[in-house]
């Protein structure tokens, strides 16, 4: 038979384990999440027909909704086909935090002081 003090100790132990797990989860999340106010530039190389660009940007949009990603995404035209360029421009129109950088002008584009 279990006594009342044993039940109390068991309940306290369970609550402590839950509290410790929540604390560790919070601290781990703070380590992985960027600091508030920091802006991150995600440079996405655009090649071919732009395969993978939309999936990557959807993932980044999900991260933005969760507060993990607070920066901008830049699609850099490395060797996009006309269909790939059209896809990149459509993606930049869909999300205001996405922009496109034309081929051969990455240094000039990145040296601008303004946010996209």
C-alpha cells in the first residue's frame, strides 16, 4: 500500500521533472534562436529552373511565423533559365522579405546600405 507521503513525494518529483524539461527546452530554444533585433540575410543561389527555391522559401516563411527567422532572403541569379527567373520574381512578389539579385551584381547589391 502506498502512503500519502509517498504520493506527495512522487507528485513533487513528477512536477520537478516537468519543470526541468520546460526550463531546458526554453534555454535550448534561446540558444538556437537569433537575438532580437538581429537581421539575417539568407542568400539562396538560383540555378536552372529554380528547383528547390519555393520549398526553401516556404520553410523560411514558416520560420518567420515562429519568430526564428527575422531577416531577408535574397535569390541570387547564378544561372537561372528564363523560367527560373520568372519563378524567382513571382516568389519575390509573394513575400515582401524576398528579393532578387541579378547575375553579376551581387557585390554592388550587398554593398547597399538600405534594407530591401
